[in-house]
C-alpha cells in the first residue's frame, strides 16, 4: 500500500530554512506583484484575449498573495497559518492546472 503523502506542503521550522524561505518568498512576492500590476495596465483584444488576460492577472495576484503568506510564515511561524498555507497550496496547484489547460486550448485554437 502506498504510504507516501501526495501534494502535501511541508513548512520549515528551523531558523536557517525560514531565512531561505524569507528571501525566496520576498523575491517571488515582489516579482508576482510587479507582474500583476504590469498586466493590469495592458488591454486585451477579443474574447479569448480578454479571458486569458483576466486569467493571467488573477494568477499573478494569487501567486503574489501566496508568496506574501510565505514571507509572513518565515518571519513569525504562526501555527494558525498552517491551514491557510495548506489551502493556498492546493489553490496554487489548481491555478497551475487551469493555466496548463488554458495553454493547451490556446495552442489548439491557433493551430487547428
């Protein structure tokens, strides 16, 4: 029987690991926040462009929020944030799946 955890989020508790998480999550939070604001300023044409633009903006915003939660986790290590991070991790995996599906459909739309 398979006893390995599937798609689980492991949160570090050691100081060195938390420092690395703080640096990495800070860089990611800054990048995704800048990308989110940059995408909001652009205008999309057509219904598919509007759909993909909205999806991209929401994806960048979701990743920025998740990265900010990582920064808070690295600084304060609150126990009550465990469930929020686990839910956010599942949502990020869902967003990645949606982006992958949108990419496949976009490629199919423009090649067929």
